[in-house]
């Protein structure tokens, strides 16, 4: 089944949903969102990552920022903070570029690694969008954590992909019903 564009949910909501379905519903269904110190710090941290005008070439790597992505299959749209395209014979062609390129998504997070998989799921969803858009297979990506100034490599496994599909199916069901889960 493919979703129509007007049915797409924001990719960024996946992290909220994976962490707490009620939190997701309050933000995305009831529009209850309030900025706080942490969200402002996160916006400032993302400023450079979200500057689409910063297109860089580092040797055989092309770095694109704030790349819009979508998946009609999952019914989502959003943006990748950074996608590094690495020159590789097994890669895909890119418009306006010679050669073939392998996409490698990098998601920026203000804090540090968390005990749950919400960040990994968000990165996997970005990879799945890129795969659908580019007809490519993405095996890995990275989470860059600002608090520790380090990248954590993430393998994009079939298990992670299945969890993303299951979560987006549940998100669409709750969104269509307009249902906010109760406090536990």
C-alpha cells in the first residue's frame, strides 16, 4: 500500500512515538508543544546541520545537509540532517554528479546515547526513505552526539527496518483515529 502525500506523517515523530506514544500524540495530534531550554539547545545545535546551502566535497565524499526525504510506502516525509555520499562503483547515480555514490545518513543529536532505540529507529527510517527514493541499499549510518562529540555507527538491519515499518503502521492507525493514549 502506498500513502498519498497528504497522509504522510513527519519522520521526526518516530522518535517521540518510540519513546512514548502519549508524548507523540500530545505533540502531533493535540498540537501541545512548548519550547524549553533543551529544545532550544537542540535547535541551535542543528543550525549548521540543517543549512542546505552548505554542500561540501571532501575527497571522494559529497556532503549534503537538510536533505528532504519521503516514503510513500511508509507514509512519511522529513529531512536528513546530513547525508554523506561516498564514491563507490556499487553506488547509485546522482543528478549533476559524475560516477556512482553510496548514501550514508548522519543524524545529529544534542545529547548523548540513550538506553532505548528511538534514535536508531529515526536513522533507520531516514535510510529507508533514501533507499526508496534512490533505489539503493543502505547498510549503515551514524548518530552524532553533541554532548560527547562522537559518532556512533548504526547497522541498518532487517530487524530495525521491521520495527520502523511496524511503528509507522501503528502511528498511522492512531493518527487516523485521533487517539491519544492514556497515562500509564
